[in-house]
């Protein structure tokens, strides 16, 4: 009787190992022919107007003129004025060409060669754009100066 139980247990174990094999499957059966490839992942590329042409172009969503408030926006010489273009940046007393850009959804880091007050220097700035695009915070140092977008 023990042999009979042992034989049943072995038969059940072998049958369980082959349970996921289809009829006619064996080691000599070649794998199926290659079918269509997996479709590419969904395109997560940002809209074309937001893509920089290269690592020196500021994405469109960050470009514009910013100042401390509405009154400062109306005064072109105001000390809080900041203009960010596709490849240039201008502050109240210095301006220059952007030489490097790194950006995320709401963060922008630029390296620029600035000229102002008789000097030329390289400077790095970090900015954060609000979700609605209405304010830009200079995160370069300290708590950050917040500027509003001028029309």
C-alpha cells in the first residue's frame, strides 16, 4: 500500500510540473517565430514650444520679463527687473549670454557670462517658476526673491 501511495504522489508531482505545458510541447519543439515587437512606450516629450534647441536655450515657459510687483513692472529701470530670453538674461545692472541651461518642470538653472558695472563674470542662477507661471523665485541664495511676470 505504501508503494501505491508513493507512486500516486510521484505521479501527481510530475503532472503538476507539466500542468503549464500545452499538449505537444517538448524539448524538441522549436520556439515560436518572432512576432511583432512590443510597441514603444507612450511619448512623454514636452510640447515642442517648451523644448530647448540645445543646452543653451531657455524653454519658452521661463522666458519673459519679471519684476517685484506691478509698479516695478511699469518702471523699466527698476532694480528688480529681470528679463530671460531664449539665450540671454538681463538684470538691472548686468546682462549677458546664457552658456548653459538645465530645466525641469518648474526649475531652471542657467550659467551666463554677464557684463555690468565695468566687469565681466560668469554666474549661475537657479529659478523656480510657479505652477501657473505668474511668479519666478530666484533660488540662487537665501530664501529667494519672488518676482511676478510682467504682462
